[in-house]
């Protein structure tokens, strides 16, 4: 039906078009046509010339429509400013506020202009509702937002407005709304510091978050929201905490817009685990690293880049650091600074992103380690951590002879150029702190850039078992000493006589639900085959937890684990790992890929 109506309408249009054509080619029309063509040619020459001149100065308005809520990378690709979807290619101009700065910004090669908005006379007796371009403490400016828009809309540069007070938001959004009638045709980012960030006391004023978000939804919803924390940089202080990031997430999780969170670049690396968590909550989220007076280090920026998708980080960083960073980032031979709490699939990049293609090898002593580092193509190194004879708090590779200290073992692994991750099985409670301390030292020396998992069997709820570390203590200790790991908790063997029952699974999920680290639940294949409801609960928990199933000769034949292995294989292949020796793995491959 629909297509028929459409065709009819098109036919009618074609008829009308042909009438026009006949009209033009009537006798008296022909001379007119000749003159007309000449005028058109002349016009084309003039406009082309002016386009060439003005686009050299970077100030041609965009030729094509573009939604104000659209993606900045898409826009800059459309304008030809960048070639691929990588936030590092974008250049920014900061505080393009008063007329002379704005003009400088418009003449520059910067692709996006960032400017501060307040109302004229804010917090004075003469406060108005006229939005002006000024950064506090200034409350006046030679440039209003109206005038700023007049000039900026003649260029093709992107827009980021940083609101310095809630009073400035509504009148500014009204200006945007009215400008939109004739076309803004570029992404508009709306930024405000709406929460208290690092080193900022609670009495310090921030922009009212509820009001900011409501005004945007009501007045100008087609924008990218850039909600930030007010932050003060002090060296040697904590960066953004999980609580700060969580608070932001609670506020922003239901907004329909694209969201980019502004993050002070010097504090980004130390707070990376939390931002990595935040980014994983929605594909609409990105980060904009910005800088204040202090230069961020190139090394810190490389760390962020190495652990993120290039499409999801913008770098509003000044020269000369920006150029140094770009140069370093583009070097192909540079080794990756992988976040040790990061995802295995992202590190090893196994075929089909399938966890089954990641190797797991056991280290028993120095000789076995050296041969793995030499011959293996890479994979997780399973290292049992026991205590040194007569010195129960010095970690060593358990039962190694001659004894190999964990320190030396780590030194050897971390010096290897191959892709190896660490799976540390901490066999007793007293060894947890010293093990984490060794990791922390290596991390502080910029040496620990590989996936690092901490495995312990824990006691909790329905699997409360004497002789095992309490679940909460395990979590607290890791958080206090070295939190940048994947937590790999297992159940005490004593609790598994009836397999992984539903209460066992539910209690473990409950215990680690609030942890911000990646969690991989450690499973044994044989008891996994026993009961179905527990397996179902495990697979339901898989969006939050990855699953690692372990099997080997000490637990029984390959076939004794078949049920358990196959049930895990039925879950998410990108979040399931198989800690098995090569001969068992070969049988698993046969079962999985040939039947
Ligand atoms: C404009 O802003 C720049 C940078 O903040 C400043 O150096 C300059 O003096 C200002 N010009 C006027 C006319 O206010
Ligand atoms: C308010 O405006 C009046 C008249 O223009 C002026 O005399 C006065 O200094 C202004 N007050 C402030 C706080 O700016
Ligand atoms: C923030 O704005 C909301 C909605 O406009 C209002 O109800 C609330 O009282 C404001 N909060 C503060 C602290 O001013
Ligand atoms: C801006 O204008 C476009 C085109 O007319 C329209 O689709 C869009 O909804 C407008 N945006 C806002 C926020 O009013
Ligand atoms: C945890 O228990 C399993 C048996 O269920 C055992 O194989 C493993 O070595 C234990 N891990 C640690 C760190 O003690």
C-alpha cells in the first residue's frame, strides 16, 4: 500500500518537473536561459573563490546539516578535519571567551572551541540573566553568548560550553534553541561541574545537578552532556574515588544523551580503575581528559590510551605535552602499558575473542618458569604461592626446589617481552599482604603492565569454612594494599561435596557484587557437573562475573569434568576461561570444535 502511494506521488512530481522543462525551452525562454547560465557560472566562480579564501582561515559554516546531539568524531570526519574515529586527532581551544581570545581561537586550527558561560554580574547586586563568556572571578565580558554564537556559527568548529553557574543555563539553552531554528549544524557539548571531586570540600559550591540535567531535558535535549567534578590538584593525594564515580553514575545513568565525563588528566591514571568501570557501564559514555596548570605526564597518558578504546577518550591537553604524547602513542614498537586489573581477552586478543584460546601453564620452579618464558607463545602463568621454610610470611613458589622466591619469579616474568599474565594462587592468609606488596612495588616502578589475578578460596555465608580467609577480609586487604587486580575467588573444597549449589553461587555473587574490580569465579569442572540450578545461577551472573573452570589429572580424568566444562561452554565465550593443562585442553578443543 505504502509503496504504491509513494510511487504515485513521485509520478506526479515527475510530471510537474517535465512541465517546467518544457516551459524553459519555450522560444522566448531560450535567450533568457543563455543569460541565466552566464550569471550562474559567474556566481559559482565568485562563491568558489570566497569558499577557498574563507576555508583557509577555517571559518566556513558546515555545508551539511548535523544534529547538535551527534557524535563529535562523526562530525569532524564529515567536515574532513579528521580521518578516523580517534579522539586523539581532535584539537581543542580552551577558554575562547572574550572577543580577542575567541577571534584567536577561530583563526587557529583548533577543531572544537571550549568557552565559559556565566550570567553578567553573577552574585552581585546587578546580576542579570544575560549569558556572557567569562571565567570566574570575572562576571563581565566584552562578549555575550549571543555574539559568541554569531561568530562561531560562521565557522565549522565544534562547541563546548562550560556553565559556571546554574543561573546561566536556562537563558543559554534558550539562545541555543532559537539559534537551532536556522541551524547550528554541529555537536554541542554542555559542561558543568555538578559534583565535588578530589580535594574539594563539600561546602564549595557546584552547579545544581538536578536542575542542570532537568533544564537540558526540557529546553535543549539534543546535546552531549559533559557532567564533571569540581577538582583541586594537590600532589600526593588520592584521585577520584570509587564513591565519587559511583555518585556520578547514579545521577547520569538514565539520561538518554551521549555523555562525556571531564577528568583532570594528571589524576586520570591513579583513578583509572574507577573510570574504566564507568566506561564499561554504557557505550554512550566517553571521557574528556583536560588539564589545568600542571602538565600530565606522557607516560600517564599512554597508560590511559593503552587501556581504552581510542573512540572513547578525548584529550584537551596543551602543547608541548600533546605533541609529545601523540608522537609516543603512534610508535608501533612501544610495549603496551596494560592495566593489571584489565580484561584478559583485551590483553591476549585470542582468536574470535574466545577465552578458550588463552593458554594456562603452571609454574613449579625456576626451570619450569624459564622454559615457559622461552617456549610458550604467551598465556596465563599459574603460580602457587606458598611460604618460605621457617619464614611463614615470605612468599615463594610453593614446593619449588631449589626454592624460588616470588620476588625473583616476578622479576623474571616482568622482564619478559612476551604476553604473559599472572595467576597467583595465594595458599594462606598470611601470604596475602606480602604478595600484594610485591605487586604494588612492581606497579609503582612501572613494571607491572600485565593481567594479574589473585586467587584465594574464601569463607562466607553458606560456605563459611574454618581455615579459610573471610570473604570481606580478602576484599578489604586487596583494596588496601593493591587493588589493581582481577579478583579470582574460589569456594573451599569442603563446601563442594554436593557441587555448586544455588546458595553457594548466590552467596558468592552477593559477597562480590559491590566490588569495583573485575571478578572471575573459580570453578572446578567435576563438582560443576553435579547440580543444574547452581550452573544456571552462574550463567545468570556472567554479565558481572567471568567464569574460570579448572580441570586436570589431580581432579580426575578429562571425561569426569566433561559435564562441567560443557555447561560453561554454553555461556558467554568471551567471559569464560579454561585453566587446564595442554593435553586436557586438546580434548576440550576436540569436543568443542568438532562435534
Ligand atoms: C581576553 O582574555 C585574555 C585571556 O584570558 C586576556 O589575556 C586578555 O587581556 C583579555 N582581553 C580583554 C580585552 O579583556
Ligand atoms: C551596579 O550598577 C550600578 C549602576 O550602573 C553601579 O553604580 C554599581 O557599581 C554596580 N554594582 C556592582 C556591584 O557592580
Ligand atoms: C537543585 O535543584 C532542584 C530542582 O530544581 C531543587 O529542587 C533543589 O532544591 C536544588 N538544590 C539545591 C541544593 O539548591
Ligand atoms: C534543532 O533543529 C532540528 C532541525 O529543525 C530539530 O530536528 C531539532 O529537534 C532541534 N533541536 C532542539 C534541541 O530543539
Ligand atoms: C582452592 O581450592 C582448590 C580446590 O577446590 C585448590 O585446587 C586450589 O589450589 C585452592 N586455591 C588456593 C589459592 O588455595
